[in-house]
């Protein structure tokens, strides 16, 4: 039988077994500073080149283009396309800007898209390691390489978003604000802070006997919700669902009435009640507000517990990073607390 032992979250021996994973999370802010610092000169070069004329459209190519889409779609002043397939749209040409995130740099499909952009004479900015397959194809008069080294998708994206911010094609993405937001979460959720004052440990305890339903109202908060759900599934092997209000409400409304006399240890395979986790990045939009009210009212009517995760970081990207790291910490503490007899 698998059960959750919350005492492990403050046990030095148990925490030591998860030290590498928790340390990797704690270094998130440092990776952002490293990637942006190593790319400062290249970003300046790309900004100088892009300042000559605003592109007709921005194309984010490669499998990691979805993160850029989540950030840029609400803000980009020119048409924006996320193109994850190993090619480019047929209309892409010298009037367009192609941006590529390749944190690992080994994807052959992304390398083909980069080579195609260079061949067509597109303005091309690629964030990838210098000695990677993708970097080998990022050549040409209009190509700029932002050298990366950590393999961290978020840190690589922040370097690219810093460039897009400076050429007025994206939202404010001050790298130091993002790094500070990540540092703040790492301090608050540190394994050295006990359960009573550690928000990630408390969230893990709330998720221990439940099926998480994770909701984020804005585009970025919704992406963070999907990523956190993925982390929970990976660390616990349990169901975790992220979606819009119309996807989550039927699950909430189908929740059976709580049985206060039920033995939670009687049947480990029994149904777990849902818990609604709201990721709040402070976006005050009428549609978002309406969805949130519907979810909260539905949860209250069906006795479904609600957990709130919020961020007061400066900037959309910083708040996204903060929510994502907070949820990822909780997923790791959930993994740590689950033990098998």
C-alpha cells in the first residue's frame, strides 16, 4: 500500500535523498542569470539588427515554440505564429523574424527549420548551445546565435524574451525580475523551512489524498497549470488534470459527497476526491474572473477543497515562472512523502 508520510517532509534523511532534485529547483534563478549573462553581447547584436525595421510577422519555430506563444500572443504587435513542425510556413521570407528555442540543441527537426530560415533570408535568432546541431545550421548574414549552456527551457526562453522585449515585440521580460521571483520561491519553499511555514510542503499535503484539478485563468497561468499537472503525474504516478473551467467543472460537480466516517487507509486504490488548485497570476480580466467565480462556487457547492497559489512578482513572465516553480516544488514534496509498505 502506498501512503503519504508528511513527517518525511521535515526529515533530514529523507530530504537528503531528494537533495539533487530540490537543489536543481533552487538554482532556477541562477540559471536565468547565467543564460542571459552569457548572451548579453549576442542579444545586443540581435537588437541592433532588428531595430532597422519591424518584421512583417514573428514565427516561433521548434518544439519549444509553445512557451513563446503563451507569452507573446497577447502582446505581439505583429502577426505571430508558433510552428512546432520541422519546417516553416510556405510564406515565411526575408520580411519575417524567426525565433527558435533549442535548450538541448540536438533536435534534428529544429535544425532543419533553422537551416530553412537561413536559406530563405529570414531574420533569425536562435537560443541554443554553441556546439549543438542546431547551432551548426544557424549561419548566415541575418542569423544571430544566443549561446546557452544550462539546458533549462525557462532560462533559455528568458534570454529570447529579453531580446523580444527590447525590440518591442513582447511583454516586459526583465531577466533580473524573473530571477528574483524564482529566488523568492526557492527561499519560501526551501527544504530547510518546516511544514508550518513552507507553502509548497503544505500544498503537497493537500494533494496527498486527492486528485488535483489545476486551473490558471490567463494564458500563461494556464500553461503553468499544465506544466504543474505534468510534474504531479510524473512524481506521483497519480491523476492530475489541468484545463479550462468548462473542463474542470464537470469533474467537480461529479464529486461524491464526503464521507466523514470513511477510513482513508482502508483502500489505497479507492476514489480520491478532487481538490481545486487555482494558480493566480493577478490578471484582472472579466472572462478570467467569471471562470474563477464559477469554479469556486462549484467547488463550494460540492464540498471540494480549494488551494490558492499566487504570485506578486513584477511582470507576466516572472509571475509565470513563480507559479511554475511553486507547483514543481509541491510535486517534488509529494514524491518525497509517498512511501510504500
